[in-house]
């Protein structure tokens, strides 16, 4: 399931995504510091979809505006919802097309999972005593929060230089980098190099100068 979500993020430029099935968040690409928020959000989304249906409507898509982001929810089936966390100003037509491109793969994966014992289905990540789901290799919540903040700053810098298309370029490159390196802080220079390749001349020089300063503290953290 995670490979499908990573493909979705590469197609759409979404920052993070997750799948809720039968009321449980069973897969997510969010770092540990965001997992609990996503779990709570999927519960709220489920209630909203239920309320909409009770009013006689059949909407299958919700957009919730957060502080700096949008939470997009797509109802793929009666008990399956796809959640996507993305920046404001994203191309919504591209998001919808990306969701359609992976919908069948997600439902097919859930159909195969339904043949397993229920104990094998909840959830795919172990839950620690704090209630946070440990996602991937980023298990230290403080580090995950710092890394998430850094990614936001780098994206903001790309938007400053390229406009709204900078966000799309940033998340496309970030997802490619994540697939190759996980979220290894020692591979951040490779990410900066990939991002700088989208720029030219003075923009590239400015970006590298400022982004190296932003990443230095995280790279040298113990």
C-alpha cells in the first residue's frame, strides 16, 4: 500500500497521504509527529461523509482548509477513504486525476488484504505508548518535526523563486528523493542539488546559499 501512496504523491505533488479503511488508518506516509493528527482527521472526515449521506447527498470529495495546508479526502468506497495533505494553491484537477489513477490499485490491495485474518490488518505501523504511529525510519518525533519544518521552508523558498509551480516541482523532486533515500538527513545535499537543478543563474546560487544554511543544523544534529 505504501508504494501506491508514494506513486500518488509523485503524480500529484501531495506532501503526505494515507488510507482509512473500516474506520482505521491502515497506511500513511506521514512522519511520526503528524500521525496522530491524521488519525483524528480521518475520524472527523468519516463523520462528515456520514452526515452528508444522511442529508441525501452523495459527495465523494471533501476539502478542509488548515493553517498552511489543505486536507483532501476522497471516498473511494463505502469503507475506504483516501486522505491527502497538500499545500494551498495546488492544481485540484491534477489531484483528482492522480486519485483516479491509483483508485483501482488501492481497492484491489484492500480486497486482497480482506482475505487475511483481521489481526493482520490493524494497523500496518506499530503504535507506541504515545499513541503516535511510527512511520518508516523516522521514529524520533523531535527529529521528524524538525525535518517537516525544514521541508516546508525549502518548499516556501522554491515558491518564492518559481511561483506556484515551485510547490509542484518541490514535491515531485522530494518524493523521488524519498524513494531513493528514505528520509536520511545525510542525503539532504542530494535533495538540494536536485531542487537547484530546477533553477537557473542567480536563482540557483541564491537557493543553494540559503538552503545549505537551513539544512546544516539538522544534518549535524546527533
